[in-house]
């Protein structure tokens, strides 16, 4: 368990509890969090800061949660519409959202359970990140015009 690293929890679900506020649930990926900690909601939308006002596991209040725990975190001043599955709660300044990245990939062949056909620049696959999936756009690098099943490529 990575308890010594900065807090990070992918958001799996979001609830509104009448009279209390908005709760996000998820499995703490790394670090620790406790009531009173400032966190950021990062990804998919504008980054927002908030305070964790309570941490619960199985309907019991916890002093803190750490890597590996499945918890609900009550967030101060956050509306249900401000947060969604696929975002992450993180220690402020520890995570930056990105809309582009470079990847070295191996494209699985049909026999390996992968693609049957080649793809080109502007191909739009689904990317899966923690608790969300999003449609991306592939831009082939250099003079590469097409990528075949079984190829290694930089995208």
C-alpha cells in the first residue's frame, strides 16, 4: 500500500445526502485523507478545491482513510453537478490534468485478441483511465502513415 505518497482517490460514484451535502465514493489509491483535509477535484472539468468534512466506511465515521480503503468522502460546498465519476480527489498540487500525451504502443494482432485492421491518424479509440473512459484522437508521429496489428508505434 502506498500510504507515504500524496493522497489520490478516483471517484467511482457521487451521492447527495440531504442535510449533509455531496459524498464521493472510491478506493483510495495512495496516501491518506482525514476530515479537515483540503483536496482538489481534478479531471474532466475545471479543477476545484474543497475540504473533506467527513470520511466514512460501511456507514461508520473514520478518523482517516488510507490506500486500499473503499470510502465515502463528504465534500464541503460542492454540488452534485460539480463532480462526476472519472475525476479524482487529490492532495492540492499533486496531480495535473492532461488532454494530450505521447505513448509507445504495441498493437495486438487478431490472434492475440486485438485488431483485425490497420489504423491511421485521426483514428478515434476509447481510452480507459481509472474510473472513466473517453474518446481520444490518435496522431501518428513522424513519417508513419498507418499502424498494423503487430506493430510497435509512437502515438
